[in-house]
C-alpha cells in the first residue's frame, strides 16, 4: 500500500484546520456581534458548503483558478501562482469548503455566553480584544475543540472538491479519498479496504477521545 495519499490527506487536514482556526475566530465574533444589513447574505454564503454539492463548488474553483480565465491568468502571470492541480489549490479549496464547520461551532459558543460577563469586562476597562482573548475564548473551549475536530474530519473526507481542483496526481494532489476511489475502480478491494479502515479507525479514535474528554459538553453546531 502506498502511504503517500494518507500522509497528504493529514497534511491537508492539519493545514486547513490551522488556517480556519485563525480565520474563523474574528469572523464568528463579527457574525455574533454585528448588525449589518448584509449579514444574512454573508451567513448564507458561509453556510452554502453544508448543502451545496461539492462537485459544484469544485467546478467553480476549477474555472476561477484555471489559467484560461482572467483571475487564474492574473495569478499565473503576475504572481507566478498556479492553483489548479497543485497542493496550494487544494488548501484554498478546502479552507472555503470547510469554513462553516469551524465558524458555526465557534459562533454558537460565543452566542451562548452570558452578556453580563462581557459587560463586566467592559466596565473594568478591558477592550473588546482583551475581552475576547481573556474572557470569551477561554469560556468556549468546547466550541473551539468542536470546530477543530469537525474541520479536520471533514477535510479528511473531502472527495468532489479535491478531485475537481486537484485532480489525481500521485505525491502531489492524490489524497486518500481519491486513492480509495482509484483502487475500487481497479477492483483492488483489499487496498481500498486498507485505506478505508485506516481513515475509519483514526476518525473514530479522534471523536471518541473528544467525547471522553468533554463528555456531554461536546456539541455539533451548538447542539448536544
């Protein structure tokens, strides 16, 4: 069995989770406390990957990042960046596709905090930034962990998006889900079973550890 698809998968999941962690905290904070008119449109855009077929999103990523289109051509000619059929392209696509799995739990946690606790921090002269770092985030550890676990697990299971934008290039864009599909197509069920079993066991072990540590406090999008 070739281990490179598994290694590439966990690299992609780890990088995606780290990037989304730092992006989603300010975004979730803004969604929690803002009252802008465009807020519903932004909320709908963030949540679209939850219901949109991944091949649709991957198709539009492919069009946007392709050197044959204006944006992809600009990236290629002016910045020397090519995102189609590359690992950086997989990362960008995964960040966008997994965004709601990080944002929604964090937002749910922030929304559930007592307003009096935050107001007390302001009364004591603490800034919004200090209140977020010292008061709000420490009190939503479960939500933060939920977001990281869901994002990591969701990225591991991606197929349609990574296939469309990354293709099937060994040691470069061929992740485990695509490797499983290839082995099934070639009727190599034993190898496909090995890949699948490893992903199944590791994913189950991660979720089991989280449930053991957090018990009933582990929430999925804000619900027990």
